C-alpha cells in the first residue's frame, strides 16, 4: 500500500482556508506576526489539528509547537518535519503553512493506517520564521539548535521597543529557560521541510516537485546614516549633508555589486526610515535594512566587504557618518545527498516529474542543518509570487507535495 494514496486533498484544502481567516487583513492578505494574538491563535488551531490527527502535543519555552507520533523504539532518534505559520505583513496563505499542514497530514495517515515505523515522527511549528517583527528570521529553529543567548533575547526588539524576551514571556513561556529549548543532535535523525518554491523555476518547467540540493543564506544588517537636517529651500545644494542622497547612492551600489559578483548573489534594501521625513526638510538621518544572500559563503562575504567599502567611500565623500550593525549572519548549506536521493526516488515511484533546485529563500531547515541531516521538497508558486497577498499554489500541487512528504517520512522512519 502506498501511504501517499491515503493523503486527503480535501482535508488539507479546508485546513488552509480555515487557517487563512486568522490574521486576514482588509487588503486581502494575512498578517500574523510572532507572539501576537493572531499568530498564537493560528498556532492554537494547528495544535487542534495535531490532536485530531492523534499526535501528542507539547510546547517548548520559546513557543515552538510539536506534535509527536511514537515509533517502535524509544531509543532511536526522531524524524522531524514541519515549518511555520507566522507571516510577513499582508502576506499570503501558503508560505510555511503547507509545510506545517502537510506534516500533520502525513503523520495522521501514517497513524491511521498503522504504518510501522521504528523512529518517532515529530511535526513542528517553529515560531518567528519571518524576519519582520524582530528584524531577524528563523528564531524558533535557532533556539532549537542552541544558536541563541539570553542577551540575544534582550537585544532583539520590535518597532515598539518590545524585546523578544518580553514577547516570549507575555505569551506564557519562560525566556530564562532558553537552555531547555535546545534539542540534542544525537536524538534527531533528520529534518524534512515541505515548502512553496517562492520562485518560477518549477512553474516555468511545468514540474510539480523540486528537490532542493542547496539553500542560500542571508546576512542582514542595519545601516544608519547621519547627516545634517536643513531647510529644503534655504540650504544650497553644495552645502548639504543629505543622508538620503547617500542612502540612494549606496542602494544603487548594492544593486551593482550583487549583479556583478555572481548570478546567485542578491542584494536588497527592503527597509527605509527617513528622519524627520518631512517634504521641506533635508533628511538628517536615514536607516536602511539590507539583505545580502548567496549560496556560497565566500562570495557572500566578498559582496559584503565590497558593500562596506562602498558605504565608507560614499559616506566620507558626502560627509556622512555611517554605522553598520549586523543583525544576523547565516551560512548557506547543502541538503543531505541521501535525503535528496530518497525524495527523488519517491517522486519516480509516484510518477511525478521533478528537478533539483536551489532555494534562494532561507528556511528553518537552514538552521536544522547545523545539527542534523536535512531535506526540502518544493512545490510550484504561481508567478513566483510570495510574501504578498497574491501568493498562490494550487491544491493539486500542494496535494502532490504532501504525498511525496508522507512517503519520504515512512522511508526515513522505518
């Protein structure tokens, strides 16, 4: 019997639609920032889905949710799968969600059909995957691998100056028990994540499945440029220390460097704050949020070094003070060749065409790779759109991804 044939398309579709109602915005998107009422309501709904599936649920002290299906051996390391349910502001209904619900569905049909498995299976919902509220991403999985300190919990703050530690505490968890969140690598066999592609490769190739072989990683930093505010009409052009003009020049340099350093390098200025932000005042201060990514650490580091050099040169020429603060730095990883083989052979068995694919977006799997073998299964994103209300993946594609995931988990847990 193929367990893939027991996966319920209708159940997954209904759960996606129900979950999408939580945090729905007037603009047609979804906003569920971590440790907020809407995000916790979404996690509570997912917890109820886990319990309906017959899983044993528990939270860690960071707010990560887990649903466990016991295996025959209590000594064998667990096979983990899952994703997240937090979103960007006015985001879509599929990013993270299909990996979360696909994991629960897979474990449900394995339990209901009494499929034997030696290893315990765990579906997980990592908190704060999106780098929106605290300007750093994949926080829940970072805590799970022990890549956090108590000072990090106090350092990371949202726009209202609420620290990550305070947000965790307000949701009923204990940030002082951070060490208890760390998972023992010896007790985890592997981690597999189902996700939308967030690009157009699969759609362009008309393929239902992408087997991820490498994941790009970001370095995020905040750049503060301090010039001198002045009257927009009374200050001559040659006497200005305009922080925004320095920022504009730097943004163009980031684009140029990313284009020239290598085809898989990308650089983005995704956040801009102008002070005092008045039409008749020369900006005295500008804060930029910058994201640089690549699939190789060496090339990413080279790009960042060149960006920093350009920042310093532009700031000096324009008599602007520049302060660079690294928010997070992650390293790109390759997925496990063995898990890649299992996913690709499973696709062949199910008659699903596939291709190897690079993930330009980063995911919780990126962190899990530091302590265990990882694999990722991609399904198509319509038009490559993600992190937007227009984000869409068909239920047929989601269903096929869940079928592949279920079969892969059976093989990994056997």
